[in-house]
C-alpha cells in the first residue's frame, strides 16, 4: 500500500507523466532559457527599442513637417506660367498684325512677402508644437521606463516566491520521508504519512503556479524590450531615495510638468499673437513676360513690378471671438497644471509615507518569519522524539511558509514604493541622487 501511495505521489508531482501531456512537459523543459538582463540595461533597451517610443518620435517628425510648411509661406516663391493661344483668324491692321493666329506667352513670377505678421506668428506657433511633441515623446519614454521597472520588479518578486515555495516543498518532502520511515519502523501511522503527502502535493501545485507567474512576467518584460521571447531579471535593483525633497526642483524634473509647461507657453504665444491676424500684410512681386510672336500692341519682352499692401478693416467681431477662444484655451491649460500640481504633491506625500510604512512592516514580518522558522524547528524535533503529532508539524510548516511569503511580499512592496517615490519626484529613469 505504501508503494502504491508513493507511486501516486510521483504521478501527481509530474515525475511519471506520459502520453501527450508528458510530451508537452518535455517540450517545455527543452525551451531555451530566457536571456538575463540587469535592471539599468532593461530600462535602456526598453526606451530605445519599444515601438511606443518610436511612435512618439514620429509625432516629432510630423510637427517638424508642419513647421517647415509654416516657414515656407514666409519665404520667396517663384512660379512660371506658359500660355499657348490659337485663334481662328489673325487680327491685322494693314500690314501690322495685332493678334497673331498662334501665340506663346512665358511669364515667371517672383513673389516676396515683406510684411506677414500672421504667417510669422504661425511659424513660431508651429515651432512651439515641435517642442510640445518632443516633451511628449520624453514623457512616453518615461512611461515605458516605469512599466519596464515595474515588470522587472514583478519578475524579482516571482523569483522570490519560487524560492519560498521550493524551500517549503523541500521541508514538506523531508517531513514526508520522516513519516514514511516512522511508519516502516512501526512508530508512525498511515494517517500521518497521508497528511505529509498531502502537504507535499499541495506544495508541488503552488510551485507550479508561481513558476507560471514568473514566466508570465518574463514574457511581459520581453514584450517591453521588443524581444522575440521572454527576458529574465539578472539581479535585484537598488533604489536610492533622497532624504530631503525640494518641491520646486522635483516639479521641474517631472516629464509631465515639462510637457504641460511647454503647452502653456505655446498657448500664451497664441494669445499674444492674436493681433497679428488682423495686422497688415505686404508683398512684392516681379513678373517678367516673353511673348512669341509679338503683337503690335504687345511687345515681345516686358516686365511688371507690384507692391501690395492689405489691411483688414471690418470682420464683424471675428477677431474678438477668436481671441477669447484662445484665452479660454490658455486658462484651461493653466487649470490643468494646477490640478497636476495638486495630484503630484499628493503622490509624493503618499509615496514617502508608503516607503516609511513598508520599511517598518518589512522589519516586523522578517522577525515573524524568523520566529516561525524557529517554531518549525522545535516542532519538527519534538515530532521526531514523539512528543507531538504531525498536525503541529504541518501547521508549523504552513505558518513558516506564510511568514516567509509575507516577508518576500513586504520586500517587493518596499522596492515598489521606492520606485513610485522616484517616479513621483522625477528621479526615474534618471535616478541621480
């Protein structure tokens, strides 16, 4: 009977799996091990290779193209016109031809805007939008860096959980072996062995679960790094949190504040330039003309120089309506900045409190884990001497595993809150002290 139970445990643990499932497990085991990267390297690769960063860079290119278009209308332009005219009957007076039957006209035009405040304003505004696109791209890179860091921490957390479950499983298997020896020696019972076997089997299931969670996090990191496969964490990162914080410094360091500030400056320029929409505009143009054949009233070669000045006089309140709309847009962006400042201050305060709280909690749960480990050792020794039952041993095993798991989760939580604080004060991905 004991051999039957032992074989059943081996089957449940995956040691004697056959058929299609066994082949799948063997295929999984033969997969190439994920590439390992360090924390800083993973963040750099994600910011350089992630498609979202490349898409943000295309917005800069579009803004630069719009800027080039706005500049083009403020520069000299040259056009050329060719007309070929044929009439049914030439017009003549005596022997002089007034209108030839077939005539070709070539007329180039050079136009130079010398006063174009609205066009100049559009160029400056397009340049502001290029700066906005650049700041937005930096914000996207920061978001990708934060997502990469969080995924990296998830891998480290899963690795800790795997280690906890592996140690717990080793303890459960040792207890199962001890229960089998006691049963063989006649000092134990089949019920004790079944309880130990149940705990070992449950440990196998938990280990498989956390291993899959680890693989899921590795796949997520591979996606962020644009890798064709999972990527593993090579080590645990270290986050240096500053002891003192200068609000004016960390606000200017945050990429979302930089972007919002650039947006406000661009909106302020638009409001200031509103008068230029109704300002005068002046253009100089030079139009030479070559006609073949020439007519009696139309010379073969001629030119024309034109100076044009245009000033809008009455627009039925359009300029005031446009200016008010721009002022409301500027006010909206300033209110958005105020809301962002309120939210950021709250994030920083909460992140600092979370770091302090997680540090205290980590000390407590580590002490609890040490106590639970000592209880397990004492209970196991007492069981081997026959002073207690394996129920106490199994309870001690579970308590030790839960305490160790809590310690691992507390460590992960502390690292996450440190990362959140660095992000809140604009020190990540550049974490210079």
